[in-house]
C-alpha cells in the first residue's frame, strides 16, 4: 500500500526554506509514501467562523486534500516567536474539521532556534486531536548554507535526516494499518 502524505509549507515566500523542505521530502520519500505539496495556502481567506457551515472553495479544497491524506507533513517558520500567519490560518480552518481527528502529523522544523513555533504547533495540533509522530518530526539546522531543495538533497546529513523522518512516518502508518 502507498500512503498519501499532504505537505503544508507555512511560508508564502518564493524562496521559502520550508517550501523547499517539503519539495525535498517529495523527492526523498520512500516507495511506500507519496508526498504531495498543497499549493493553495496563500489562497485561503482569513478564518471566519461564520463561514464554517458553507466554507469558501479554497477551504473546501484544503479540507478535501487533508481528508484524503493518510498523514500530514508540516514545515512552517517561526515569526515573532509564533506560528507563521498562513499556517495558523490554515489550521484555524481545520480545527472543526473531522478529517484531522487522529491524523498523523510529521512536523519538520527547519531551525533549532524556532522552538516557540514548534511548541505552539504541537499545542494547536493536540487541541485539534491530531497525532504528532515524534519519530517523523526532526529539527534540521538548515539556516545558512542549506536553504534550497537542491542543497538539502545534496547534503548527506540533511537528506538522511529527511529520509529517516519519512521512514518513521511510514512505519507509524504501517503500524496503524496493521493494528
């Protein structure tokens, strides 16, 4: 069986390290995982609880993609010691969505200094009843020289860490399937 993993990059920057990290995960995924990067985080309207009963199309697309995925991979930067706005907005739209309940999540942290956002993401995901998979949630020291997808793929330590995290996610998903 091939497990579907939806990757969400929390930065809208064209040269985003987190988006590059998600794309690297697509290329480094083991045969049992198919990682797809969600392209529409920047197109989501600001969260409005009044629209939850009949969400806008971009929200429907996000929820549909999340619902189809066996797991999520989240890579998001830290802004002002918190979750980046685009990621927080996306998660707000998913809080009441049943498709996130029990959903395994791999958290990729691109900077050891980004501990505030990592802790906040874990708290929000816990509140949403998602399951953060520890063995699939690395902190990678990417700031500096390893900021592009090609650099990540070309760095043996970084590519090995990404592969190891994806292997951990695959093992978790296979265990759920068997259980």
